């Protein structure tokens, strides 16, 4: 585990020295991230060029075919089972009910907007209405709103300030981190 830096920064010269160190840390971290991303890329190349992806696709196809065949058989044989599933020495197969969902009847409503119109007319109880504060409009009109108006309704407009440190090697560091994430 790395040791914490205990010295305090008091002068501008110390701040410049700290930025120099921070720049070195970013450069070193960027190199480590690039190296790791490169190693991962090497492994991917090895697997793709070694025929792994062809083998994987072939096995995935065989697996899907077998699952389809098992499903076809299970749909015919399920009445003979004692429950909703069948346990075998190699695993369990069966049927599971999914969550109920509301779907369109295309012959009645071509899209959700059309269905909404019909529900408004025949089943208005099932229309959701949502009131919410338009924060974007408040920010747009901030110049014409008074502090008293905002306080009266219990809100305020606040803009926080964030401390930023950006070393010369920061962009290299970010690129290396992004490369590793996408590796």
C-alpha cells in the first residue's frame, strides 16, 4: 500500500513542485494503463487468430440447435412431467412464466399513441399524469426570476465551484484509461 504524503503545501513553489509530481504520476499511470490495454489486445488477437472465435461460433450454433430441439421435445412431452420442469443428471429444463406485460394489438391500435387516444376515450382511469418541475426552464428564465419568487416556492438556483487539477500528462492518462476500458 502506498504511503500518504504528509507534507503540507504552503508556498506557490511547493504547489509547482506538487504539480510536477502529479504530472509524473499521471504519466506513469498512463503508461501502466496503456501496457495493460496492449496486453489485453494481444490476448484478443491471439484468440481471434488462433481460431478461438471460429470454434466459439461453431459451439454456439450447436448449443442453440440443441436448445431448440429440447424445447420442441419439451413442448410435446411436458404433460407427462410431475411439475413445470424436468430434472436430469445434467441440469433442469422446463418452462417459466415471465412478467406480465402490456402489448399492442396491432389490428386495433397501430402504435402506442393510437392506443393512448383510445384509452383516454374508453378507460381514462388508466392514464398516468405526471407533474414535475421544469428545471431547465427555470434556469433559462433565471435572469427574470427574483430570489424572493424562488424562495416563496421553496427553491434556489445554486452553482457550485469544483477544484480542478489538470497536469500536462492528464490527457495521456485519460486516453490510456479509456483505451483500457474499451479493451
